[in-house]
C-alpha cells in the first residue's frame, strides 16, 4: 500500500537510515515527523466516501491549531518529505512536491495573486531544499536538486541543480 511506503520512506529520511532505536525515538517525540505523519494519515482518510471531506477539514484544522501550519490535504507530496521545525508552513491545495524534499520553518508555497480566479501554485521537483522563510509563489516550476535560500522570494522558474537566493530570487549557482 502506498500510504505505508510513503510513511516508511519519510521515517527513513528523518532517521538518516538509522537503527530501529533511533527510528523509535523519531516516532515518539519528533513533532516535525508527526506533522508529516498527520498529513499522510489525513490524505489517506480524506479518500473515504461520504465522510472523507469532513475528515479532511477537521485534520487540516488540527494541523493549524497544533502545529501552526496550514497544509492542504489536496496538495500532492512525494515520499521522503522532511519538514524541519514544523511550524508556520503554508502549502496550498494545488502544490506538487517531489520525492525526498526538505522544507524548513516559515515556508510558503502558494498563489502569487490572491485576487485571481485561477489557482496557480508551484511545482517542486525531487530533492529540493527550501530554506527558512522562503516564499515560492505562483505557477512556477523548481527543477530537481534545487536549493532555495532562506527568506528568498521565488517568482520565476528555476532550472534543475540551481541555487536561488534573494528578493526577488535570482540563480547564483548551477550544478548540473
């Protein structure tokens, strides 16, 4: 089942493929892992006919209250997600995040124009690292292996293997 495979890969990334004792510690006390786990459980439960949409709303509300993070269960997030310091994370409903990504605190992934009737949100490739406070806004694409610096505002597409920093974000390195 994909749910268990995703959770297993998330846990593996949190514990750096560590021993079972360290994985147990992560399961018991890591609030960041708990946020990712609640997201995975919420996505799984929201597929239940009739009551799934009610459960989705309740789980999203729970994440807002407990973790101060607004993560839509409609977003598509690949396995191996690591959220460091899981507070103040905003992930919109149409955001797509690839596999093995790392997101630090204070990150926003969402719309650039809140007045537009069209929902335009970013797509992140595999192995992307998003620094603290970064804002990735609009219908843009970040390629695989991209690094986004802390407090960067990304409004343009970013090619694979690039590092982007600044306000507005500009590519400072390409490691292809």
